[in-house]
C-alpha cells in the first residue's frame, strides 16, 4: 500500500471515529443524522461571518443557474 493510500485509510478511519462518536454522543440512530447535526452546528457558527455570507450567496446563485 502506498503512503497516499495509507493516509487515505487513516483519514477515513479518523472520520469514521469522529462521526460515530458524535452519533453516539447525540444519541442519534444513523450516521446521516450525525453528519447533518454537525453541518447544522457548523452553519450556526459560520452564518454571521461576512465571508461565509459572500460564499453562501455565490453558491446559491450557481445552483440557481444550474437548475434553470
């Protein structure tokens, strides 16, 4: 296994460890629920920052263009 492959496996394992730990901490039934909870917490932290607002607006505009 190459160093890159080992790094990818290590990252995947640490991601799983983090997500599974958060799932259990929040008492959630699925990994999907844990990921969603983490995303919502990150959004709550970021939404008041001007740069995030700019990026959010840009992404929103791109999505609107793609769905036309």
